[in-house]
C-alpha cells in the first residue's frame, strides 16, 4: 500500500500521547540493518530535499518518509503492528521499519475497511458483499447489520410511541477522538497535500495517496462522512506505471476516486466530519504547530486536541540528537531488534 499505510502509523502515535502539533525531524537518516544487510537510507519522494522540523500534520500532508521512520522508531514497530492487526490491514506485521512506509503486501478491501473504521469514529466495520436477504414475501431472513433496534417492531402500528433507538455494540478499534484527529490530518492531504485533485469533489473528503518504489503500485484511499473508496492501480506482473510525478498515486489513482466521489455524492449535502465530544479546537500556527497569539489569523488553522493536551509552548523536536550527538534512549532501536540509529545522523538539518 505504500504511503496509504501511514495513517495507521499516525493513528498509533496519536492514540499514545502524540498530537497533530508534535514536531518530528525531516532530515537524512541511516539505519544499520545488521547481519551484513548494509545500511538503509530511506528518502522522501523528492530525493535530497528535507525540511527540518515539521509537525505531524505537515508530515502526513507531504507524505514525508523520514518523519514516518523516526515516528516508527519512537513508538516502536510492535505497537504499529498491533494497530495494523486491529484495523485488519495485516495479520502479522514484521518489526522492520520499512513496513511503516507500507512495504508489506495487503489488499484494497483490507485498506478500504481500515479507512472505513476511521470514518466510523473508530468502530469496527466488517466488509460484506450482501447487505440483506428477503424471502418472496418481503420478510428479512438475513441482515449484515447486527445492531439492536429497540422499538423498531410496532405490531399495533404507529401510536405516538418513542422513536426507535439503535444500540451500537460494535468493538471500538480506535478512540473516537483519535479517529477524528487522523481524519482531520487526512482532510489536509486532500486540501493542500498529495491528493489536491480530490478537492474538486467540493465536499469534505479525507484520504491518503500511496506510491511504491519504482512506481509499481499507485493508491488512493479516502472517505467522506458516508462513503469510503480505495483505488489501486498496478500490473498483474509488477512493473513501473510511468516515471516521476506522473506515476504517483496522486496523479493516477486519486483522479479516479475524484470522478467516482463526484457521482456518488452528487445528491448528498456537504456534511462536515462529526466532532466527537471532548475534542478541543485550538487555533495554531500551521507551520510550527504552536498556539497562535491573540488576534493572529494569518497562516493559522484550527487543530484538534484531546482533553489534557494542548499546542506546545516550546519547540521540542523528535529526532534531534543531544549536545553529545546521541539520540535520546526512547528514540533508539535496541541492538537486539536488528536496527539502531547511527550517532550524528539525526541532528537538526
């Protein structure tokens, strides 16, 4: 899935203490793979260009690989693997940092199901090809929706009784506030990131593009409040789809999703994504993620924060070495995991 897997990584981070304003370093990084496998040097799509400290929002918007690798180092691949299982993207995710960039194989059905759970406030969604089955008399003998409906049966007809209530007991895969935060970040991908072509839908859409090495796979996975879509493009026997920017998920897959969503949502109102109870919307400086000053409006956005969190008051960067050139212990991979940060390569760029 390439970078279309990154929202799962970011969801794990946001669910474990990070905020959309957390700043991570976008700079060259080297990982010694051990056992004679050599050094791995992940690069951004625009090879050789780095931006230094960036917020999680801006990193996902621009799909920065080095930021995602540093984030995966900091929270650990086992945790990311747990979230990948929760969302059904992978059954078992190997503890290799490249998998945080979407290096492992999965399917379009699994990806769109995972994104559906984000659109659904973090509740479990089980994919199906059959919604319901009725017999010749119109009686429903099977339905996929297993939610309990209290008061739906009215044998005596309508007698001004209370409205029916749907009782939703589906598993909560992800905290509803985290689901809203990652949705808002992916809405930024559509509004000003790698999937701006989808803006033409003219209604709230969140999503993420994906492009694998040598442009052999192109993806767009996204959703509105009511519908989710996954577009995958690739050959049966993998080979490059093209060269340069013309062969990315944003240029190949995203326009197909745009055309589909235009038709699918043609008669639907432009309903915004629902803000869950407890979320605080705070105005921050878009570039730095820090709280905007009184009366400051230029270059600012409303960012979503959970209770107990707030925009940072000082500029703290994940991935910056200390004065001795060493990474903080929380940001190093232990030697027995097969990966470690080389000293001196994670400094402020």
